[in-house]
C-alpha cells in the first residue's frame, strides 16, 4: 500500500546543524538528495509540503535560532508559500499546530523524511501513528548517527537506523524507499 496522491510531505529538521562534527558519524550520506528528489516531485504535482524546523532553546545547541545551524539545508529550502513549523521538542506534534493544520486540511496521509531517525523522526512518526495518520517513512531520505546502546556497546549509525526502522515499521508507519515513492 502506498500513500494517496496528495499526501503531505513532512521534512523534519533538515538544517545545517546536522553537519556539525559534534553530531558524529551518520548513515545515508545521500539522504538530503533523496529528500530533495521527493520534494521536487511533490512541488511538481502541487501536493502539500510542510517543513519542520527545530528551534532549540539550549544555549549550546547548533539548532538555536540566530546561528547558521538553524538554517535549512540548501537542497530542501522552503519556498515562500510552503508551511514552516518551528518546534522545540523532538516531536513535530508537541507544542505546535501540526495536528490542527493536518486535520483542518483533511489530510490523513503523511510521508516523512529527515533527521534524526532515532530522535525527532522516530518521535514524530510514533505520534503520527498514534494520532491515526497513515504514515510512510522514507528510509533512504532520513538518517541518524552512531551511538552507544544501553549496555555501553558502540552502535554504528546503520545499526541505530535499522533498529529505529524496525521499531516503527508495521506499528506506527510503513517504511519505504524513495524509489518506491518516485516510481508512482
């Protein structure tokens, strides 16, 4: 099953801050390009697009407004008519009007791309699923970073990504590739 034509493309936290060396080693080095491919398709068809921007309140955060890390990545810059929703938590639904906008527009299907799969993407996708939205997560248009697991074992970004996708697929969303979505 694929999203219906006109599903909302939700781009999460695709900002310059993700390139800072403090973030560590990531997977899916072409994720922004895949997100840009999807964005181009959505724009060409006139389908709805919502950009989520993380506006951190943490003084040391690279996502804090007023610094270059808060800017969107050049591949996925919002157009003037596209919605931009600022968030301050990991979920794009908490403390924002995202759910109200979607419901008011009669939108039930979401296609999600962005960063970080194991943080803001996962939190947003879980909540979307719990709120009853049919959600597709594009695995090659999102990425995460390596980190230690609970037992202190280092996990590569690919492993962290695979676990996040496994946690989400079938319960909160359907995991797909950009190729599957662009083939339609």
